[in-house]
């Protein structure tokens, strides 16, 4: 048995993960504030637009993962803070651009008006551009030693770019007109690129900064892909349950609306099984890492059993 | 006398610069094609949108400058090709985003429809994002040794980001409503960030790759800022002359339209003097570098006396 599943788990009761998570999230938030508010030369409106979305709170899943991965490989989480902040900046830029009228045209994000609703489209585009650029500056300048910085920059760029996250976004836009022909492979290919690759780079950057060996690096990479896909499945399942409870809308309604989801393609039960299998495989990959990797196991369990 | 000015110079007759330029431009174009067309995993529409703008031709001023700077410092231009291509990608992304309806709303660029007119706004935004991201991947992965790659990434990001090019774009948008209070300092502050910093990074990256000493690095940096500002002044002067010849429009018409230019703030003669002084200072900075820096001197002269 690679790991024991705990179906009763919630975010507030994930063993020691909760306190570690809060502590790491606090360090990430403090570092993000420092990075985005410090220095001179940034026009105040641009700085305001960047801060508005970057400092909007949230779980900080990606940056905390960088710190957890670094610690699991025996490194100091402090050393991984610049890479952690960089990853959150890339994630935030992608949300700002995704919300634009030309893309998903969203007015709200986490209950607040989206960036372009507050600052206008031009500044929202530029704030996204600036956050993406700042991410690479942080990694290149502040990750040590420099050859690890270069490797992390290459990881992050590959995960975020034309064969990674941006490719996933394009495939997602194209898939909106392809529901009829949709397959699980297509859906998984989209998620792997749209969210999975970036999650993966959290693990690889953390491991690189701890100077982990290549076997550990590739295990953590695969762990990242698995929890990323599982996260997406549970996201889809929460949507269905939430919708069913709140507005009595069934699974097939989503499919009819053209939204490609795991439940609409596989059904609820098979989706749950797929998520469980991915999390079991993720935990299995961590076995050689022993107790230091416990927070990563706890996190995998949280993803499987989260209720929000 | 730091250098002799040659008022009769044109692009076709800049001493040995013309053949060097064409050779370097050819290598840049070939490398850009390789980078943007190679590999798998990039959705074909995204690749098409990226290529459309990246392979649209042009002088390739920025990437050729990277190669010239590297050679002037005794390095191999071949070693500087990844950084050169990266810089052109950053430049191209900035043009794609600047042309968007929410920004300058341009339908034409170099006589062809702008990216979003051909591929739609969503894909244009994403193609810009992907080019910016790919730029950092190239530098981080392909520049050698890795500590130089990290330094170049940091240079490029700082020049392109929230205190560099993006800041200049924001300041430019803000200045559109500020013509009354405009000063040469404000205008120069915009150009220094909007175009000067990126030109500067061409020089610093080329010099770093040649492992130049810090004195040479800072001389080339200052040379870059000077020729960048001079380039902008001659651009403004060409606009005025072009307009005056073609449609009989005088200098003050531009100012009345809210366009902030050197001629509108300083007048034509003082603008010409300012450009000449900047180019003289740029050539003066190159003195310790001897004959290897001749193409950089020729380039400075070309900028001063260009007719297009």
C-alpha cells in the first residue's frame, strides 16, 4: 500500500500540514509584498494594478509547494522564496490575462472585480506583462547559486510558455468548439499544460534549489503532474456537487453548455476513481524520500478530499 | 574629436557596417526561424501567430546590436545568438501587445495587418505572452556558461519589466493627457524606459557573453542609452519631415494632436543638436575599445543620419 487514504480529511485537519502551510503562506505573502512594493521607478498606477491581483490572498498553493519541495529535499525553504514568489507572479499574470474581455471576459475573481474592471484593459495587460517579467528577474537574480538560477528560469519558462501553460490556454479556447469530439485524452492534455506543467515547475524548482539528485527531481516532477490532474478532477467534481446542491443542475448540463469536464466525460464515479489513482501514484512516488516528504503526502490527501 | 560625423551617410553606404549587418541579420533570421518553428507541443495556431510577427522582417536592430557588442568585446557572435533572438522576441511581444485595441489600437504594422487583426485578440495576447516567455527560456537554457545566462536573464527582465519597457509604456499612456505640462525630461524619461533600456540590454548581454570587464560593460550600457535616445529623436525628426513633405503638416500640428515629440518640445534645430551630442558622446565612450568597436561607431553614425 503506497499510502492510506483518509476520506474524512479536510483542510483544517490535515495532520501537521495546516500549521506548516499557514507559516509558509505567511512567508510567501510577506516576500510578495516586499518584491512588488519595494524600489523606485515603477509607475504608481502600474504598481497598484500589479499589487491588486498579486496581493489578493488565496491558498498560495504553488509557492507553498516550492517551499515544501525544497524542504522535502533537505534544502532551506528560505532559499526557495524567490522562486516561490516568481511562480505566484506567473500564476497571477495568467489570471489577469485570462480574465480579459478578449479571453474569458470575467468581471469577478475571488469575489472582487477583476483587474481590468478596476484599472482598465490597457493597464491590466501591462500589469500581467510586468508580473511575468518580474518573475524571471527574481529567479535569475535571487536564486543561488547562479547555475541553479538559470536552470530554474528555464524550467519556469518552459512550463509557462508556448508548450506549457500558454499552449493549454490556446487548446482550451479551441476545445470550446470541439465538445462533440472531446475525449479524456484531449481534456487531460489541456489540463496537463494549462495547470499541470506550472505545478510541476513548483516541485522541480524547489528540488533544484535543494540540489536534489536527478531521480528525486523526476519523482517530484511526476508527483506534480499527478496532483495537478487530481486537483482539476476534484475541482470539476466540486463544481458538479455545488451546482447540484445549489441550483439542482445535473452533470449533463455542464456538457450541454460546452464545458469540458471529467464528470461530463467519465461520469462521477469514474472521475473519483481516476483522482484516487492519481493521488495513490503520487504518494507512491514519494516513498524513497521518507518522513521529510510527509507534508507533500498530506497535501496530496488534502487535494483528494477537499471540500472547497 | 571623438569621431568624425559623416552627414552624407545612408544605410547602404555605412562603410563596412552594411555587409556585417546583412550577414548578422541573416544569422538572426535563421536562428529565429529555428527557435519558433522547431519542436512539438506548441498548438499550430499559436505557432502561426508567433511566427507571423516574429518573422516579419525588419532591420533587426536589437539582435544585431547584441552580436556587434559581443564581437566588439572579443567574443564570438555565434555565442550571442540565443540572447540576440531573445531580445527580438521581447521586442516583438511588445509590438503585438502595443497594437491591441485596448492599447494603441493599430491595424497595420510594417504595411501588414497587425497580429490581432489576423489571429484575433485572444491569440494575439497569448502569442505575445508566449514570445516573452520563450525569450527567457532561450537565454536561461542556451547562453553559456550558466552564471552568464542568469546575469543576462536578470538584465533582460529588468530592462523589459515594471521599471523598464513596461514602465515606459505606462508613462506614455499617462503622458497622452499631460501635453500641457510636458518637458524634455518627461519625454526622455519615457523613451529611456520604453526603448532605451531594452537597447541597453542588447549591449550588456553581448558584452557579458564575451565576458567583458565591468568598465567596458558600463561604457556599452551608456552607449546603448545614448544611441537609443538619438534614435528616438531622429525618428521624431523623420516624422516631421515626412509629414511636411507629404501632407504639408507643420511641427505644431503634432503637438496639437497631443503627440509628445522632441521637435514639438525643442524645435527642429535643437533636436538635431541634441541627437548629434548624444551620438558624439556615444562614440567617445567607445574610444578605449579600439578598432573592434568600429561597427558600433558606424551604427551610431547611421542612426544620426538615417533617412528612413
